[in-house]
C-alpha cells in the first residue's frame, strides 16, 4: 500500500510522558470503523459531519475509509476554554452548509468526555429533521461522563487523563502529532 504522507518526527513528541495510541493502532481502529459505516450506510448517501476543530484529523482519515457515496460537511462547537477543563457551555460557531433535512447524518467527533458537546449538538441537529442521526467518536473517556450520549461508533477507550495529538490540542498546539498521548505535567506549569 502507498502512504500519502511520509512518516515524520515531530519535535513536540518530547512533551509526551506517555503514548496511549500509536499511529498504527489509530489507523487500524479508523479502518474498522469505516468498514462498519460503509456496510451500515450502503445506498443511503449519508451526510458526514465533522466537529471542528478537534475532529478534523479523525474526520479526514475516517471519511476516506467510507467507501459508499457520502457528503462531507463540518460544524464548529466549543465547550473548552484554554485550559483542560470543560466550561460546561456549548457554543455553535459554524453550522453545516448542507441541509440536514431528510439526510442520514453521522456526527464525527474526536472524543466524548462529559458528553455535553455531543448531547447539545445532536439535540440541535435533531431539530432540523434528519432521517437519522448517529455519532462516531474516536475516543471515549467514560469516567467523566455527565450526560448520556448514544454513540453507535466508538473507537478507543480513553483513560481519565487529558490527552493530545491526532487533532486534540492543548491551547491550540499538538494537533498535528500522529499519535495520541499524555502531556508531561511540566508543560502545564
Ligand atoms: P465534552 O463536551 O464531551 O466534555 O468534550 C468535548 C470536547 O472537549 C471534545 O470534543 C474535545 O474537543 C475536548 N476534550 C475533551 N477531553 C479532552 C482531552 O482529553 N484532550 C483534549 N485535547 N480535548 C479534550
Ligand atoms: Mg471536539
Ligand atoms: Mg480543545
């Protein structure tokens, strides 16, 4: 198989205290999820909606493993400030550019933490008359759930830690790292 991007070594890898999921493990997981989605949505032309900003890397990889016709779109929500704790409030900063009405919607998120973002987002999109709506999340941090989120497609179990890489940031940084890991405590201080 050809690789679209050459393996590179990121300088900021040195800030990790632990790698939770390697590039290879993530790839395997994403491919499996794409296969399931492709089977489940045969003939349905789903609207695949990525949640910016954290979901963009996962969205890009997942969408390219969905082998049935589909349309790609994005929304932007934010619940986090600049720190590592959720503010609890969800802001909708960007709506989809395609109509939701009558569409089979798949919401693609990086991580379910408290569940506040996705429960608000799914409720919001549901008012727009989709034919169906499901959630695909790469990571699931179950320990911190405050509200229930029914995610049909969940990739990897995430420990109760603040993680970065593969789209996930700390104050805007680390999104481009190919792996997912935990930052060294001294990075925060
Ligand atoms: P929730 O609303 O479920 O609490 O979390 C929603 C958003 O918070 C996620 O989409 C993600 O952007 C951010 N988030 C939650 N946990 C983490 C984490 O461990 N690391 C990073 N970088 N972002 C997180
Ligand atoms: Mg997110
Ligand atoms: Mg963030």
